[in-house]
C-alpha cells in the first residue's frame, strides 16, 4: 500500500540550507555585538552635548554680573621660576644676548736678531788653476799654476804673481792665500783646462 504523505511531509519540513543561513545571521549579529573594541551600546555619545535653545528663547545677561578683569590684559605676566615655556602666554621671544667679539690673542713678536757684523769684505777667490807638481830633484817639489795667459811655478812660502802665497803643497791640492794673509782657500789639482773659461 502506497502512502501519499511523502510530498506533503516534505513540504512541511524546513530545508537545511535555510537553517544554516539563519544560524549564520545570528552568529554575525552576536559577533558584531560582543566583539572586543566595538561598543556594546552603539555609537559613542559626546561627553558635553550642546544644548539647543530655540531661536526665540535668548537668555538675557546682566552686565553687572559679568566679572571681566580688563587690567589683567595690560599687566606684566609673572616669569616662570623654572624658565620654561608657558603655552598659554603669547609674547615675542626675548632678543638673543649680544655676542662678544672673539678675543684676538696676540703672540709676542720676537725682536729681530741684531745684524751680524760681516767684518771686512772677503777678497774674491784666487783665479789660479793648479795644474801639476814638478820635482827637479828628489825632495824639491814645485807647484805649477796657470791663469789661462801663462804658467807660473812656486814652492811653499813663495808668492805667485806677486799677490798670492803658496801656503802648503799636497799630493792633489794646494793651500793658497793672498799676500796679506786673507782669503785662504784650497785649490785641487784639476788638469789643463783654463781657469778663465
């Protein structure tokens, strides 16, 4: 025997997807209502709400009741003890302190050294060239000189050209001076080149 209550029974039963949708809506509402960080009572109210007065209802104020201190506007404000900044006072900043010019340190200047007395002027160098040694006999040594015009010979202690004295005769050099003892110098043996060039 067949029953015909199948389609009628299905029509009276709720559908499962509809139950799931209803459950999701309830969960979303509960989460949005009790989630941390969201106010439970809806949007926040201002802490000092403005009271609206009707345009025609303006309260009258007696000028004698107002306590306006006009002398405080012109009085000099006290200075903070800590020297800090008062954000409720407006006045121009004080001018910067004057900067002292840097001190110039003067170093003591040493006096110039006294001029050196050069003494008598030195004579010019002796214009002779030592060109060799001649030994006419053993132990007798003679120095040969040239002034590019001719050659001269002299032994130790003798004058050359009447103005230069041969002080000492060495192996490769001679010591000569002017006849008056000034301008002593050593002249090295240098060969045949002319002195005046």
